[in-house]
C-alpha cells in the first residue's frame, strides 16, 4: 500500500477538523445570529449588536487576527484550514479521475482540457451529479448560523410551506456553491479572497515559507516532480515573496519521497525566518515571536478582552415584550400606514415637505391610537418637530418660486 505523505495526512486532519468545527459551532447552538433582534446567540445567551464593547472588540479581532498570521505563519490558513481550498483540491482530484489526469474545467482556462478517452457523456453526468449533491449539502452550512437544524429540515422536506422564501434563497446559494466547486475553484482565492489580498500586502520572507537548499543543487535531478504536484502551479525551488504559495507542503513531500530511495533528505523544507537557521521548534517559535508586530498583537488581545467583557456585562435576561403589546404595535403600524398613504406618496415624489408631513402623520396617528404607550412623549415631539420642518420647507419653496420669472411674460 502506498504510504501517505507526512504533511498531507496532517493537513487533511486540520482541514476536516476546521470544516467540522464550522458546522458544529452553529448546529450545536454555540453561536447563532438572530437578524430579527440584531443580536448574537452564544450558548443561548443573547448579546445585542448595540453592545459597543463587544462589537468594537469583534472588529479589532477580525482586522488584527489575519494581519498577525500574515506576518508570522503566512498562508498556513489557506493550505491547512481554508474550506475553499479543501473543496477545490477535492474537485480537482475528482475531475482528474473522471476526465483525465491533466483535465481542467476551471474558469481561468481558455478552454476545457479533457482526455479524449474519457470525454464522454456518462463521465460528465457523473461529475456534475456529484458536484450538485455536494453543493446541496454545503449550501446548508451558512444557514446554520441563522436557523436551527430543525428549521432547515422542515425547509428541505417541504413540511412547512411558510419557509418557501428561505428555500428559494437556499437554491441561489446552491447555484453559487456549484459554480464555485465546478468551475471557479482557486480563481476565487487569487482574485476575490480578502485574506489572500491582505497576505500579498504583508508577506515577506520572514514569514513561514518553503525554502530550497541551493547548496545541494547538484542533488536536484531537475525532474520537476515538485512543480508537478504543486497545487498553485508555481516553481517550488524558486518561490518569490509574492507567489501564491499556500504552504501546503506537497512539494516537500514529493521531494522527500524521491530522495528517500537514495537515503538522502529532500531539498525542500519549511523555514520561519531567512535570517537564521531554525532547527528546533523552540527556535522556530522564538523566531516567530521575534517578528511579531507587538502593536498589532496588543490590539488583538485588547479586542479579545473587549469581546469577553461585552459578553459578560450583557444582561442575562433582556426585557421581553408581551405578545399583546407586539400585536398592538403591529396593528397601529398597519392603520397608520393606511391613514398616512397620501403623505407617503408625496414623499415618494421627492418632496421634502411631503416626507416631513408623512413622518409627522405617522407619529400623530400612533399617538391617537395608542396614547398610553410609553413612547407617547417621543411621538408628540416627533409630530411637532416634523410639522415645524414641513412649514419651514414650504416657506422656503414659496420664496424660491417667488424669485423666478413667470414664463410668457414681458417686462
């Protein structure tokens, strides 16, 4: 049995673990997004987006987290954890199996490359069916962050027709996922991934990268085996700082396999810094810490602390609006929408006076139908303020027209 290359099986474990984590986090209820209440649900604990400390901390983490990886371990996320790369690799291997070893149906190619012996309708149907089945499953993952597994099950089984609108949106996501794994693949990474764009801005040879032992160049057989297995189609023995290397280690495994027959080490390896030879993990970690931007690291830690503080200080139980009050609010809003239809039509015709009067009408209407509401004072102020603005706008318009000459008149 052919042995599995060292870096590949380790990378596969990390990739699948990341994918499973992305699924389990929302499915288990650890984190979910509630758009109706503009909040996060963390282990059933509601945290509002209006929580300034949490949102600011989250923004700091999202901005500084990727920068820290750019400056230290480079594109390890891309090669070892990114689901997009995992799906692209899988799609490439399946395409090669069904359409030929050098087959390519990527969007960046000028034309499809298919082996003549495998270019038949059955292979295309099998390939498309597998991609479609995978898309139907993968498209459910983002919905888990907004809906419970039970809700999604009712949606896909049509056991609740009220979820038809969600199902239509789901079909749109299925189409996008199918297009991605069938034709786009690595093209998305190169031209649409913000992580890759940011990495190209910050990457240097002081980050984790693949090196070539030029001192042993005489041992290189020039077989191009490393280039053949490269996922991103670059030359591993001459990687530039801005090449699209994803630190997957496939080229290192390939070179090691080739030289293993002669009992020597391969000529490719990972290196963290170009300034020193890091032979142990302790030295490598020390090198990584030494090149960390401590301002960015401090902001990252501050953002993490703010997130934790925001969650902890969020009230455990938010005020619950009684159902009767919710129904009353909806009924008042419906009646006022009908009562103020004329003012709203005036506003839609790009009349500022009409917009002010429409706002005043809705506030007056709400006050009229629900005078005991706690917001009655605000409604009264709203009506008075908008009516005042409407009168001022009316006077401004009359004054403007008074200064214009009437057509058809002579001096």
